[in-house]
C-alpha cells in the first residue's frame, strides 16, 4: 500500500502527428528518470504505453495511456495520446485534464497536418506547451527549416532554447544556451517583450533584465500559454531529452496536492481489468478520493470506490487516496463512463469536437457469437461513448464511427480482446428527424382500443434548432398515480424515459430531435373509483406499454422532416492550390464563409454537408500535395433535399394493439 508524502504534480500530455516519435520520447523520459532500465521500442512492441496488441503491430498509439516519473520534487504524470485523426476524440478528452503539454515534431518532416490541428486545440484550451523537434539523428534533419515552418504555420511565439550539431548522424547533439549568453538574452528579451509592455519599454530604454528575471518572465508567459520554448534532440538516442526535462520542471506549472474541499475530478479513460471489471482513469482537480467513498457521477449515476491505484516506480500500485492534481485509477465504479465528472467537474463541458457522422452495422461471422458481440460492444461503448452501439430491426448491432482506421481498430479489438471475428457494412451518414408540425394523441383507459390500465395524452411540436428534446407536463397531480411514483417529478421522469426511447427512431428510423413534448393527459384506475376510472389498479407496466404507442401516433400526425448534419470546415492549403479546392467546394454546393491568406497559406472556411466530408478528406492530399489541413466542427442540421433517406436496417415501428 502506497503511503507517501504529497509532492507537486504535473499532468503532462505528449502529442504529435503519427510517427513523430511521441511514444519513443515517453520511453526515453521514463529511462532517464530511472523508472525503467532501458527504453522500449515501438518497432519491437516493447513500449510501456502502447499496451494494445494492435498498437504494437501498427506502431501507432490508439488509446491514451498513463505513466509517471519523478523530476525533483515534481511527480510528472505523462499521458501518451493518439496521433491519428480518427482518434481525435481520444486526444480531446485528454486535453481537458492536462496541466501542460509537449508537442513533438520531426526534424525531417517538420510541421505536418495533424501537428497544426493539435497545436490549435492546445491554443484554444490555453494548455501551456513546450515544443520538441525530434529525430535530429535522421538523414534529412533540418532544424532551421522546421523552426521557420513553426513560426509560419503554428505560432510565431517561440523561443529556441539551444542549438543542434552534427544533424543526420547518430552523433547528433543538442547544446542548451546559457542564460547569461548575451546573444540568447537578446533573443529572449525580444520574444518576451511581445507580450510584456514593461519589458519592451525597458528594452527600448536600454535597461536590461538579469538572466534570473528573464527566466521568471519566460516561465510566467509559458504557463500563460503565450510563449512556447523549443527544444531539439532525438528520443531514440537521448540527445536533448535531459534539457527538455529541465524545461518541463522550469516552465510548466506544477501544483501541490490539497486534500481539503469537496472531491472533484473527471474520468478521461475507462478500460477493463483482467476479470472484466471497469477501471476508470481520473484526474483530480480538488479534494481527494478514498477507498469506499461514494461518488455522484454524471447523468445521476452513482458509484462506490472499491480500490485506488497510482503509478509509481514503473507500475500501478495501491494507494490510500488520490489527491488534487493527481491522476489515478479507480476500481468499483460499475456505472462509470468516459467523460463522467464528479464534484465541481460534474457540470463542466466534456467535449470540444464534432460528433461522429457515420454509422455501420457489424455482424459476427460466427452466428453463435452474436450475443457475445452485443455484450462486447456494450463494454466498448463504456470506454468510448461515441461508439453508440444500437440494434437495427434485424437485431444487427450498428456503431458510430469517425473513419475507416477507427473501424479497423474496432474490428481488431473485437477479434483480439473478445475473440469475435466481425465484418462491417458500408458506412452511411447519420441523420436526424425534426417534426414538421404539431401532433397530439390520447389513449384512455377502459376503452376498446386500450387493453392496459393507463391514460396517456402527448403533444409534439417543433422546438428551437439545436435544443434537443424538451419534455414538459400540464397534467394535474391528482391525475397521476403517485402511489406508484411517489412524486410528480418521478412520474414525469418515467414518462419522459419512455418517450425518449420511442423517439430514438422516427418515421424514417432516425432519432427525433429539436422538439417539445408535452404530457397533456394522464389517468389511472382503482377498484373503488368512478366508472371511467374503475378497474384493476394501474401499474408501471401499463404506462410503459401505452406511452410509446401514443407517442408514435402523435409523431405520425405531426410528420417529420429528415435532416442531414452540416459541418463547419476550416481548410488550410497552399495559396496556389486554393482555387482548385474552392472549385471543388462550389461543385458540391458548399457555402464559403471566409478566406484569409498569409505566409503562403490560405485559410478557407465553409459549410459542408457531412456526406461530403470523407470524400474531401480523400481528395485533399492529392489536391494540395499532402500539405492541406482540414478541421471540422459541428454546425447543425439542414433538411435533406429530395427523397428522405431511411436509416440502415429500419423497417418501421412495431404496432401494438393500442392505437391500431
């Protein structure tokens, strides 16, 4: 059992374009800190953080992993994140729990498309970030060219912290500038003065600052996410990594754990233990969590902690508590899901990225494994709620997707971790339905059409775009079976649950949204009631059977309009390729909403229907010589032109005797 005195902690993200070397850098950091005897190899599959068999085989990181190492009085929790665009959701979840980040670039490839996407995300969330130009031992390494590209394509607010020599050889090395060096102090002062008027005035007047004063200003600006110190080296040979570690300690913010106050934290990863139990990775923001503690999670779910672990000396060890600022693993939370918060983090925004816009059905090759497939997908949906597994009318599961690599990873995970070989259908775009008008329906008890002991009346009407589903009630408490549900709120919540389940499939199979549902009538029967309400005592089963049928009848009367997702896309392309990209967007009927040019690059902003996104992703590299960068954010929905598409596997709702 771990019982150690609190130290300062730093939750550090390591981010990069695919193959820039972030996993190798993590291994080198662990080795230099004395946590492991020798760095693991991505090529040989011996790294600590790439634990999935598929990660080792492909040489890429798919799931965020956590390791820790000591750095003086600082405990650094390193979160190694995916670099492939299909797993940007995994990256974004991690960004919300970071104190700082190291963005890794290759000295050969330089600023790559995903590098720019990651840097913008870090800047948007104001995560203090150091840059590490890796692979100076590789043939073709050119640090000056990369620094120029960083200034032009990422940010001009950088401060190179040293110089590299013998590039392109195993002898490549990095030498840090001395703080007292006059040339470095000059460059440092100029960089810092960009964001410090007092320092600028002193510089103009010839009043210099001491090296210690400049270092303090540089640390403050880095922690404010307005300055980015740049280190250079090779994670493979270790060159420059000790200097990077010194920069992490000097420039990135660390905090001492404070066990006081209400425990507050966020779950950014969920995995399964050896016995199939859930293990939740949590970042603590305040207070502390102890064994046997009860936690109120997002969505009204509750969990009780049965065990705690923190990463120490190269492995996860049991702990008495996890305090503020730390990252740890919680056991026993059977209802936990990725993105759950507790305490003050309960209501914080969870995601900053567009939802998946594709879905595909998945079928077990061996029909006998169909039940196991459904169970496995339910487990994977806990680890990544955006998978959103559901069953179509034929009982086939469907899953939500970002792209083909994610689909391949899902298939491999099912095969390797669950022993289920699967095949996928062609992916289709996810749509929604909105009501066209107002529709109402009532089914009353003790009538020929109703074999159940319940009266329910519902009205559906269009809501504000983006409002989702809003549920209201105008029914008097005396008409509600409060002997069953104890309160007006509990009865309304139960009816709302049945309504939401029914509206998961509209008239064309898509989820119905942006609507207002009003409970306009309710009733129940008792043995000694008036003739219209006399009969067997109503049960919750009666309301569960009547509500969906009434909701379906009201929806049929309101009718629906199928709408397709629209994305706001930001394209950054070489200026000479911009006209070609604009013509492609115009041919698809996209609305161009903005255009700016600087440094040989043109930024195009447009609205694009999601159905065209994957075609654009496919064509963009060829149209821009591999230099084009594409970012998307969810804009909303617009009505589909022409014949409404029907959801994959949808055959229409089953009709109960009620309302036939």
